[in-house]
């Protein structure tokens, strides 16, 4: 309203537009409670999300546009840069957000009867734990490769390492080829990596733009 009163166009960029079909009902409920969009335009990453938002009547169809992934431009430009092959090769591991549904779906109990299961039980702890275990075991046997674990927030306490199953790195001499980083640009890390391991992240798409080897872990 303030932007409109001052004749300033208000445009919203809706990230990341990664919503699973099983989450869509809760996602739509969230928009239905917001009233009507008052800005000029909403920009989303894909048509799937555009159609989902339109179906909630939150915004008029003409006001929401699918533009693709904005960061893709950065990666296509980065693709043209010369690679530094002099450095020791490394594998990049993008730490999995294990509690995604817990953060996203607030009133999960409302959906338990409808779906016949508890949404808060659908977390990615097992895949995260098994992925880290496999990578660390592989790292011990392959000292000629460095392993970089990318986290979103700085690690200040050992208890934080335990939550993401990386406490072994801090007290195991056999893992001196493993490093945890948070403040390094992900794009630059992807560019120089030999292999990227990730799960439910747009960084996987970014890696494919750079024609990188990508592993999306699944077990059983």
C-alpha cells in the first residue's frame, strides 16, 4: 500500500519454487489466508508454481510471471570462464536440510486425518545421515581427493556438527582432507568441483548447467 501511494512499483520474487506435489495442499492453504496481492507483479521460477498460486485466487493471472531461475544467468556466464585445473580436485557436498517439512508445514495436525500419516514424520534424517557416512568412509580411503561440505550458516559449536552428522571431522586425523565451509560462494565452489552431491536444491540444476557430475543420493 505504501508503494502504491508513492507510485512506486512493487515486484515480488518468489523463491525457490520447489514444492513437492504432496506439499501442494498446505502450500495453497497458506496463500488462501493472505488475502489479495497488492503489488504489480510476482515473479516465480516455473509454471508449476505459477498455476498453483493462481488457483488460490491470491493473484490475478496477468500479475504473475514464470521467469525461470534468475541465478542461471550467472552460471551460464561462469561456464565461459577458464577452469583452474592446477588445484587439487575436490568433491562438493551440499548439506541436506533434514527438517524441511517441519519448517514448511505449520499446522500439520490438520492434514493428518486427510492423508493418513503424520507429515512431521516425513523428514530426511536417514538419507542425510547415510550420505554423510558414505562420503566420510570414501574420504578416508581416498586421500588424494579433498571433500568440501557446504553449510548455509557458520559452525560455531560442536553441537551444530552433530546435528548434521559431521562431528567426526573435528576429531579424526584420517579426515584431514575434509573441510566445512559456509562463507564461500556456492557458484565458485561448484565451478571448480569434480563432483557435486546434493538433494532437493536448485544447486543441482546449477551444477548441471556447468555440466558437472552430480549425485543425488537415495537409499533403498
